[in-house]
C-alpha cells in the first residue's frame, strides 16, 4: 500500500509491484513452500471457488484439491515454472466440477498459486498449439523487413485474440515510444504517433522485462485485496512482480479510460536482454483472453524478439556494405602510415564519410586536429572533459547534446549530434564526430506535457492526459540519429586501430631489440679494436724515438723530420683511440645514480678548469642556485666540464663570460597538456632544462648537427687548443643515457647556448 497519493509528479516512484490487490478475474493463494499450507489469499475466493478466505487460511492445499492434483503440483515445484504453466486443475463445488488454469511461481520461501476459471477441461495439446502458430511464424520469418514483420504480427495477433486494435510500440534510446505498425478498424489511427517516456515509468518497464505478457480484462474493475494485508512470512507487502493477476496502477487505469480503452493486453518484445518495444492490444469493452490464447500471443512475441536482430541487420544493407568498404579502406591506409596520427590526418575525408558526419576531431596527448565543421578548440577540450566519465565500452553517443550539456547550446547548429570513440584512455587518444542540428516535426499522440487538473478544493493534481489526438511539435537541438550500423562500425574501428598499434609496437620492439644488439656489438667492437690497436701503435711510436736517438748522426735533417712527423701522428692516433675507448666506456658503464648538489659540482668543475687555464680571464655566471639532481656523478661531472671547457676554449673575445643555469618547465595543467602526462612518465617534481651559455665564436646553422658527430672538428687540428672532436659526442651520449636530449642555439661571432634535459627520475 502507498502512504502518499500517487500522481504524475511521483509516479516513477510508485511501488506497483506491491499493490496489495489483484484483478478480480482470478484467485491468488500464497502457500508455505514446505507444507503447502495456505497463509495468504485474495478476498474473492467465496465468489470464484465457493470458499471464504477464513475457510482456507491456515489449511493445507489438500483441503481444496484432490491428492492426485496435489501430487501434480508438488511434482511441478521441482520443474521450471515457465515450462509447466498452466496446470489443469479442478475441484467440485455444489456438485459441479470447476476447471481452472493454475499458474505457479515461487517467491523466497513461499509459493504463489493463481487460479483462473475456464469453461471446460482443456488439454495442453502441442499439435493444436502448433497448428495455431505455424502459419504466423512462417510469415514472420519470411517478412523481408522489420516494418513488414511488424505489420504481419499486428494482423496475426489481432486475428488470434480478437482485440479491436493491435499495435507495435517501439521505444527510442530516450525512452519515448512510437507506434510503427497498427491493425484496427477505428477511425482514429495511432500509427506513427509518438508518446513520451513518462507514459510508461521506469518501474513499469522493469516489470515488462520480467513478464512477457500482461492482461487487463476490464479497466473498470474493483481491486481485490489480499488477506492478510502483509505476507505472514516476511511481514512485508507481497511482491507480485511475476503475478499474472497483479492489480494495475490507478494512474494506468485512468490513462486507459482517457483513451477510451476498457481492456488491454501487452506482450513484451526483448532484444539483448532489454525492452525493445511492446505488442499493445486495446479493446473498447471488457475482454477476457484465456490463458491458452495468451500463450499463443506470448510465443509470437518471443519469436518476433528473436527475429528483431535478423530484420534490423537486413535494413540499410547497401549502406552497411558501403560503411564496411569505407572501414576497410580506412584501416588499410592507416596501417601503411608510419605514425597513427599522421595517417588519420591524411584520411580526413574518409573519417567523415565513415559515419556520415560533417565534422570530426582527432585528439591525442600532443595535439588536437579539427576536421570539417566543429566547435572551437577550447570548446572541444571542455566537451571532452565532460564526456570522459560518460564513456560506456569506449563509446559515447547522443543526438541532442545541449539537452544534457547546456554549454553546447552555443554550437548546436554544427554539433547537436556527437559520437565519440575512446581509443586509449592511458594515452588519451580519442576521435569525436559531429552532426548538425536538424529541425524536425514530431507527431505526438496528444500533448506530451503533463497537464494540471484543478480539483474541487482548488488544489492542483498532475493527471494522465485526456487527449490522444494528433499534436505536432517542432523539435530543435537534435541531429539525425546515429544508426546502429554506424555505431557498430565505430566500435569495430577501435579494435582495428588497437590491432594496428600493437602490430607497430611489435615491429618497433623487434627493431629496438636489433638496434640494441647492434649497438652492444658496436661498443664491444670499438672497445676491443681500440684496445688492441694501442699495442702496435706504441711500438711504432717507441721505435721512431729509438731511431732518432740511436741514428741521429746518420740521418739527415729530412729523415729526422719524417721521424718526428711519425711520432706526432702516432701520438694523435693514440689520442683518437683513447677518445674512442672513453666513448665506448661511457656507453657501457653502469649508471650509479645518487643525489648531487649541482651547485657544488659546477663550482668544482669551474675551479678545475680555471687552474688548467690560469692565463684566461673568464666571468662565470650562475644566476641562481642550481637544483639537486639524481644521476651518475662521474658522467654529469664530465658533461658540465666538457660544455664549460668548450665555452672557454672557443672564445676569442676580450671580455669572456660563461653562464650556467636552468629553466623550469612546470607540469602541464590544461586538458591538452595533461594528456602528455599519460604518454610520458610523470616527473617527481618540476622539469628542468639546463644550459651553458657563452659569448664566444658561435656556430653556423648548417653545423648544428655536425658538431655532435664523433671526431668532427670545424677548425684546424691545432686551432683553439686542438682536440680530437669527441667531446660533444660524449656529452650527447651522457645526456641520452640519462633519458634526455641535447641541442644548441648559436649565432656566428655572438656566442652559443647548449641546452640539455634529463629524464623525469633525474629531477627532484
């Protein structure tokens, strides 16, 4: 029983599954499961079976039925209720044998038995049932389209049941419904009329999924209460969700009366476990449909439910073939691209045609690419933030975005419809498609707005609408709906793209493995070769010196000069070999990371370089204290010593300076920047870019990459103090081993700035 009056302001909370009453065309008995004792009954037993409720309560069911029928009931309790209902039951009253359809189902620890009287004893004859449905099922299966199948079903159900009007009522994604097929002789058709979702509240839809069929034989009936009012086992109102006699919401009865309907029957149409629609039957006068006829109607509904997927898949077959072809072309072209994002950018038009969209957005952690007619980039970022928690199975779709996202009102002309695909949540990769607003005229069965009724005491009551005549409304803020086949293509697209990414990742991993092995072999070769070369080179160097010492009086000046050149060349070759060995060790040595005070390290490097060049007057600038970093001391010390040493060496100015500093790169904050944190490991703190700047001779633009090549010098062998040309190559190796990169910015004769970064774990 409900504590508060029910009207349309709160009908979605009406507990229609526990009305406490039943319809009067049958009797309901509640039995204790273990003993079959009657513990609750409907109050109309005297009228229908000649026994007052007081005569039944507390008594075993055997007081009502013969032992043979009790045994039949007990045997059925062990079976599937859906397969054994109805039972052929009967008992004698006033020397007359009364026949019933018995419908059983269990509820926790009780059994509910409902009895509906019938004229004569009927057999559950399979052949008779088959004869009734055989032709109907054949016509359903042969129907070429969904709409044609619906037309077949309404005609057949009306023929079998005899209702005045039979309709197929289909739900849309928002819960509203539309009559898509109708068979009737009435002058006022309901075909193609729409009805708001409020006409069938959510809890009523739930009951439609539990019970395939629902009969109201007379909308003017007087509800029959249960005795006692609550279930004695639970002390709660009896749950009648699966009851065939369950009383109907007063609001629904009022709704039927307003339509001029006295009797109704509904058969649920299910697809993928969800309520797809209803076969709705209406009659102007009271009409009782026997259980065996209802079973035929229910079976037709089940067959139609199975056929729904087949018929829907055959719709728009040409369009589906076109979509599949576009999808294949898109994926083939995408798989040939070196980078996924670049491939999508090159396939802009195909991306739009894939789902018949007018605009699209390709979004990843680094960029947002707009294609066709789309909202602005800031609007896309805000929209994506709103969509992210609303993805279901990596998909989001709507045809009326501004309805749930008011900010979309400003761009509904180009993006009322949105279809979004989440390719990778980790790397923040998304595709969004847009469709423009399309003005539509919707034919409603009466004004869909809930009318206000003024009662005698002056109060207001929301009541079911009384008019079901054609009422037209112009709908704005909606796009053309996304077809199921379009959504299916997009869902498949994600799997195909992920497959491409995995294949590319496999190839990259293989290439990286081969590259790593090649580098290791190269390092090993460089180490062994350079180590082995040093021994014969020392011999040449030593024998050249021996010749000059032992045979100086024999050799002329030209001979001595050639020996001195040989000594100088062997010395240079040894320097080159040592540099090669050192470069190899830098690449092979294990990094020993420790927290370093960078200020102290740089000051020690400056002191060492100053001692080695006492004649040079250099101004060293450190604009602010350098941060602590976690890295290999020896390699970072060599890095700074190398860069500062070069800044001193390649400077011909009278007033020289070298500046050592860093630039802070704060973690990303915006939606666009935040995506980067998903792709790259987040830093423990602030990111830094370090630099060493000088006012020296500078470097020409065309040499920016060459200076990092090993043994590459831009000046004469002995200019600017000489050297092997391996210093910057080693510096780059050190930076790369610490997960960073190094580059130079320079202007000839004005100076150079060398920048480098370190990996996230190197910054604190």
